[in-house]
C-alpha cells in the first residue's frame, strides 16, 4: 500500500473467503479502536414505490441479531465502553461505523458483525425506527440544502435513480394492505446486501495478526450472494434537462448562483485529476482572477469551483457564487464573465508548471499527513476501498501522477453552453412549481437564444490574468533539528502587556507550526456597539486579506482571525517555512487599515443578513445563542447585535481601531517547527507592527453572570417555528478542579441515560442530550431537547422526572459498570493529541486558561479518580434535583403547541439588563 512516510501505522489488506475486502490498521497510539463497513447499496437501489427503504434498512440493521437479540444492546454496549457509533445511507453506498475502547473492541465487533450475518429486524422496533427516519426527514424539512437537493432531483431524467427521494418518511415507508413493510425490508436486504459488495476496515492498537483473526472469525459468515458491483447506465440528463435556467426560493435569506456542467464519471482519472486542474484555475482568487473581477464589480462575495453531485455514471462540475443584491440583477453578465475567464484558461492556462505546483502541494500534504482519529480513518478508508485500487486507498486522493495535456484538453469541450445548467437561489423571484416532500418553490425554463448567443461569444475582459507562480509553496520540507529537550511551552519574553510563549515541538517532527496571537482590547468589547464594530472590522479585514492570501492557503497554510469576548485572535497554521511572509503580509494590511465604502456596504449587509437569519435557526440553536447572551454580557445574542450594527457607519471605524490599538494586551504562542530565535524574531515584528511600546496595557474582563442561590430562573424565546424546545443550564460555583471534575463526571454519567429515556423511550424528539457547557472558566451542564410532539411544560416535566429519579440509576449500576464508565471518561480526557495542530490548540487553550503549569487536565483527572458513587449521588440530589436546584431554564413554545398551557416555573427573567446586574464572576483574559 502506498503510505505516507509520516504515517506510522501498519496496514494489511486481506480478502476473506466470502470476498469481503478488509483492511487492518495497527495504530499503537490510538485511544479507541474503530471499525467500519461499507456496502455498495444505497438509495439508488430503493424500489420505485418504496423511497427511503435503503435508509430505513440501515436503521433496522442496528437492532437485534440472533446472538444479541435485545434491541439497543449494541448501542448500550458501545456507550458503556467509551465509544460512539453512526451510519449513513448515500446514493450508492451505505456505511456503518463505531469506535470503542480497545479492551472491548472484539466484543463490540462481535455485536456489530452480526448486523450483516443474522439481523432480526425486530418487529417491536419497526415503528420506532420508522419514526426515527420520519423525524430525520421532518428535522430537515426547512433545511435549504435539502430543499434545493429535492429540486435538483426533479430536474434530472426521471428514469435515473437520482430522481428518487432518498430519506423516506412515514408515507413512503408505511404498512400497506398487502402486508407489513418488514417483509419488504427483509426481501430488500436479501437481494441487495452481499459480501462481495462490502469493504471492512478495522483500526486498533492490536497487532495485525490479532486484527486479522477477529476479521476472519467475525465477518466470514456474511453471506456472499455474488451480486457484483452495479452501475447505473441510464443517463442523468437528456437534452430536455440541459440548458435549464432554474430559480429556487430559499427559506433563509440567501442569494446564490451556481453553474453546473455535466461530465461522465471521472474516477478512472483519479491519478491525473484533470477536473481539479480546472477547479484550481477557475477558483483562483488572486490578482487578475475571475473571483476578484466579480467582487470588484460588487456582484459576488465569494466563488468556488469544482464541487457537485457525482455517481457511478455522472459527475457534475459546479461553479458557485454567493451573490450581492446587485449581483442578482446581473446573472447573465456573471455567467458571461465566467465563460470569458474559462476561455482564457483553456487557451493559455494548460501548462505543465501549473500542474507541477499543484502536484507539489498535494505531495507535501500527503507526505506530512497528520494522523486522525481511528473512527475517522476507518470511515474514510472504507469508502476509499470502494473507489480506488487497494494499493492506492491511502494515496488516491493525493496522487497527481503526471501532466497529461491531451487528457486535460479532452475535457475542455464539456465546459460549453449546451452542457450547462444555471441555478439561481434567491427570494422574490418567480416560481411556478413546488418540489415534492420539501415544498420548495421553483421554476425552470430553457436558456433564451440571447443568453446562448452571449455565453457562446463572451466579451474579453482586459482585467483577467492567469495566476502567477506561487511564492508560498514550501520546497524545504525537513524539520529543523531540536534545540532542547523541552516538552512544554516556555514563557520566553514578558513585557508589560506582552507575553511570548514558545515550544519547538519534539513529538510531531513535521515542518509545520502554529502561531497564535491574542489581542485583548477592553474597549472593543464593552458595549454591543463596540462588539459589533470589532466583528465588522474583522470581517472587512479578512475579506481584504483573502485577495492576497489565497496562494498561501493553496500552499498549505491557513489563518483565521476571530473576535471574541476579550478582543480578537489571529491564528496561523500549516507549513511553517513561509509563515513569517504570511504574517508580514497580514500585518502590513492591518497597518494600512483603510475601509472602502463599497466593501463596507457589502459586508455590513451580509452580516446583517446572517444575524437576522439567526432567528430562523433551529429553536434549540436559538436557545443556546440566547443562553450565552444572557450569561455573558460580552457575548450578546444575534438580535441585539443586528440592532447595533444597523447604526454603524464607515466613518466611525478608523477612530474605533485607533482606540482599540491604544489599549492592548497581547499574548503570543509560537509552536511547532520553530527555533527560539525564529520565534523571537517573528514576535519582534509583531510588536513593531502593533507598536507595543508605550501603551496602557490591560487585559479585558470577561464577565459571567452568576446564577447564585436563587432557585430556578426561566426565560422564553419566541421562535415562530413548529417545534418546542427546552435547554436547562446548571452552573458551577467556581472553576476549581474539583468542581470541574464533578460536573464533567455527572454529565458523562447522565448523558446516555438521558438520551435513552427521552429520545429512545419517550420519543420526545430527535435532538436530545446533555453536555458540558463551560462558560468562561466556570463549568456547567446543559440538558436539552427539541420536540415536534410536546410543549415546554411537558418537556420540563419529563426532564424533571428524569432528574428526580437519576440517583436511582446511579445506585443500580454494578461496580464494574461504574468503574468502566468512569474509565471511559478518563480515557476521553487523556486522549493523546492526534497531530501537531490539535496539540497546539490544546496548549493554546491552557495558556488562555492561565494553566501555567499545563497540568489542569491531569489535576481534573486525578480528582475524578477520587470521586465515589456517593459523591455523585450527593451532587445529583443536592444540585440537580429540580426542587432545590439553581438553574436557568430557556424555552420556546412551538406553533404546534400553542394550545398547551405556558410553562410557569421559577422566576421569569424580564429585563436582561437588570438580570445582568446580578453578581458576576469576573475573569481576566
Ligand atoms: Zn438515518
């Protein structure tokens, strides 16, 4: 197998007697073992009158089996042993996967493999799983990508299986007079599932021999029906569906244009990747690019090329733009400009050095690939096995073997008007049809003759130029020799208002690094007006940078600037050799800081739209948004920010930035393939740029409202949506390791029991759970449910009943279960870092948390070890039991439950301003 030199795993591929292809991966460092199974069966295989059957089957397989007949046995086993599981059904594949702590891998795998050997399709769970499928459908019924997908389905050749509805619901999966759907599921399973269509991946610390024994023992019994891989032969598009101009109405306020060109399946060319070559040139964002021209005309805010739907006999190449309001009036012009730029690419852009650049980038990405979690590796590999020859499963996505001019040129003719469909998504257009299942309004008409003429002979734009050579590509890929044995970050410079941390990374020896720069600015976060101004400046800055930083990103570096409760943070990661150039470029831009009116208008409008669209988010997301808004005065909810943003004018920004820079506190962390001198050098450049000399330095305060000893507070949000939702938040009294340990363990113990009770048993909703919710450094727990079937008053009643009885659950655990559960949590917390980037991120969080010894995590773990069952029962009874608990209940009453009585509970938070006058925990930086 072609393997990255940075990949320390051991691989072995075998084929079992029943023709299942298996890849075994030994990764000695993994925290959890993982397995995945993919089968070449998907919704394309659904019977015409049973849409969603493959998906329903995927759900039904996860139930009882001959050896493990109890429904839920697998899930319980996995969650009791620190694991997780999931599955998805795609167009032509279905994929199942899970992870679990290694000691229990074989037992978990035994349960998992039986799904494909002796599933029972338990009669008693038939209805429940149909409900689960139906709620998946219901839950996404307002999701614009789903609503759009359905329109796509209605505008292809209706003989092609892509035309079918993939999710399924109560209606398509109902029992009919002819009998229960169970027989059809079994029939479908027997005629479509077969060992020769399957691939399996096992990942774990176990030896390859052990893994092989497990695979052979557990998967050899899967039946081989010798079905061979199916391919679709019906054309996705006929003349009738080509040259369509489609208008789609979104629910959210969004404006998009997308051009889709249709190609045959391209998988056979994976080694040369001709379409990525085109995508790279068309999607370029630097000087002279199509993107920049369209941005300068104020027609688009972004452009991306190359994605699209694909299947065994089709592949779409999409060029997608987010439009401005003005751009919406210029669709034909934009399409013309796209054709004009493509003409330049086709006539002058097919050059071998461009291919070589892209190849170098892909090679270095492959060579310095960072390891991922076992479950991600397993689910990625198992699908790679369905796409690439076995030797190439690790390399296939990266390989760019050679510049083949004639092959690349042979695909140019596909980029023509005859082979194009244009999609416009925006409100207030004209629509004369409605898509089934998702009720999306849309219209479709053939291109006009004028459009065809124009797009076939596009005007030449003098501004266009092809990308120049990329100065950011790193060719020096050997990491620098280690200077010290140092394994934790060290503070190497401390001035009033400036702190520099450094660590040359000893464990992951790759030529990569991360730079973190936190700029605290108290006066930029003290009012909603200033908070939104800061966010606006960041957006404007990011946007103006994107024009120049594009090549750096292509070369494997990335950067992000984001505003937060204290000010803003700049993070740069990826290959480190050219990071100083990138930082230099960013600082230069920052120093210039001038704001163009047109960009300002566009970005402000965009931000306003995003903030206002938050009121269309899922009820639960809105509750969370308001919850943090109420408790963190520096983090106001979307509505408040939208209001503040309306008032902001461009004239205010320069002064705002000057005030911001007048009072700064900077904390910097240089991590990875950096020597101490180099770290100091880059820090000096930063200090010069920010003029860190003679300012008044001050860290920002990050206040958090304390719930105190006040019993239950409640706050209602009006969402105007069908579902009701409730989120109940419990707050720690301090941020001591003991409190963090107790909250973390309580959440861990509660989460699967809560899920089982509220979702699986009571079926109150699809989005159900509990979670750790630390705010600032104070630990917290949140318990939430969004429900199509019950009003807040009933949801709270169910949750309270659960909380009142929860100590019983703890009492009933066997000693082994108690220890296992605790151990599972400890493993999660102590999970080793997967790669340089995640390690950098973890250390940076420690710096932010003032964890100067970098041992908080260990202290919390030590504390959890000492917690006894009695401690936890006491905590649950004293602090979580509804009658005495101090908590905040956020709720929203769905339109479906208007008739239910309103929730009356505790003290209503009337004015948020007044509520925020309560005592606060004030925390520095
Ligand atoms: Zn599902």
